[in-house]
């Protein structure tokens, strides 16, 4: 199936771009915005609205394949690509990408995705957000061409067996970390609440006390609200390296603190994402490995989730091979093309490390649905509910797409 025409359209992401460095350095929140100057290159202010770019491929049969370029909330942090702004990128895409796409024959998603993921302009790869959105459009085109669902295309091209069962979904609360938990329990999400613990004075506490109190509340709240005793979600909290900050990245002290949260989380399993940020990739692998080893020496079952400095397939392989974590967040926009996410999930599973197919609140409905199809094919241990930071909208998009897909599978199996 050949591409007849290419259109790029500016759009809004479902959340905002935040200057993580400025927030970690103490930028104070005033209502929904932050006070003070931005510190990360490209940011005009600490918080600004998220942008996206839709890539629309008009195929020779007249149908439109679509994908959305989206970048993570904390763009430019921990080795990630810089801020993604539509008015800057669209002219670049029109000049450099349109000539490659017009007339291109999409015979295989996997081959097409790999080809465009490797494209360089002036010796530099395309922004991860562009490779991400383009791969969604290529997957859409391949599915249209084959007359199949997107996840069926992935299963066929990677030799995977379709599984007729739901995925485990992970809800994120944003700053609304109390009310959102109630919503998540009512909808029986499998893992919760993310928590957004990205600030020491307001959320973690100077000695970790505020997070400790929150974990206690979280466990009790789930037990009080659940109507089905078999509902047993995992507790997964992202601390954005702040625990390391209060303990000067001392692995033993970090481990002691995390182990102290375990009894508070009981009877639920506790996962801590990004306990510390060592400032560079090799140092991050080493520090997470030391924290994990210290936890095991204490007999703690707290699980470490890698995020910062783990941005590509190669990064995922390095973290997995090092044995420095129990779970890896595979943050979809950061990996560029969706075929990289597929390969990363499969690598984790093949090597005994849990795979969390994540992403960012700062995506769109189109990118979220495309990611769901990748997850339906590869079966990661956990899938982020997205986009948005309010839980309900993301849950509607991801869960409904999952159940629609399963219903179609079951109908075909019964025919």
C-alpha cells in the first residue's frame, strides 16, 4: 500500500511540559503554574502547555492512516530529547520527511518503522517524538493494508501468539493523589497510584515522613474501600529521585528508608520508581544495583523500577543485563518508534525482568490506543493508563480500546 499524500497538523497534548530541573530545585507552585524562571533549555516557563503534531498519511485507496507525535512531560531531563514545539517542527518535517514518505510502499510495519527510525538529517536522528508519531501512522497504514487490527499486524510480524486476556493496567494520580485513589479502587485498576512525588518539602518530606504517611493511608484506604477482598492491586509510586536527594544518594540509607515503607504498604506489594538519580547512565545503573542489593540483604521485598537514564532500547538492554532493577519502565515516546517499544518489552520478558510499558500523561488519544495494541501483542507486566493526569480520561481510552479488541477477538474465535 503506497502513501499518496502526507499532512502534518499541530495539536495539543493531554497535559503540560514541565521543567523538571526547576521543580526539583524548589520552584513553588502557584495554583496550577509554577513561580520562578525555567532552567532547562527551550522552556519559556517552568510549566507550559503540551504540544503534539499529527501525521496523516493518505493512502492510495483513499483511507487515512494517523499517528501523533508526542513528547514526555519532563522533556530535556535525564538525557531525553529537548522540548517539542509544533511551530518549530512542522516546517522541518515538511522539508525533510514528506519527500521520503510520498510514494513510499508500506509492505511491512516492522521494516518501515525500522527504516524511518534510522533516518538522519544533518547527521542527527529525528526527534523521538517524531519517530514515535510516524511509527503509529505506519502501523495504522499496515493494518489498513492488511485488513487487520494493529495488534494482529504486530503479532504476525514478530511471531507472537495472540492472547485473549486483559492486560494489567496502572493508573496515575497526578497531584490529586488522594481522590484519584478512590477512583482507582472503584474501577479496580491493577496498580496504583504513581503519586507524583517530585518535590521534597511538599510531597516527600525532608526526612521522608510525608511519603511514609501517604503509604500508610494508601494501604488502609484500599482495604476500606474495596468491595471485593480479592482485589489486590500493586502499589507503584514514582519518587523522581527525591529519596536519593534527601539521603545524598547513599544506597544503604535509601534502602533502609524504602524497606521501612514495606510494612506500611502491607498487605500490598510496593514498587518504587526512580528512587534516586545519579546524574548519568552508568552511575544510575550502579546506584540502582546497589540499592536493590541492599534491599535484598535486608530481606525486603520492595521492588525497584528503573526510569531515569533508561530512554532507548539499548538503555533497556543495559539496565536489564546489569540486573539493577526488578522492573523497567519502557517510556514509549522516549524510545522513538513503536517497534523499539515492542523489542524492549520482549527483551525484558526474555531475561526475567518485569516490563512496564509506560509513556507519559502528555500524549493523545491516538498515541495511547496505538500503544495499547503494542501491549496487547507483547503482554508487558503493566501498562500505563494514559493520556492525561486525571486517571478517568486515560482509563476510558486505554481500557475501552483493550476491551473492544478482546471482544473482536472472541467474536472471531467463536465464528
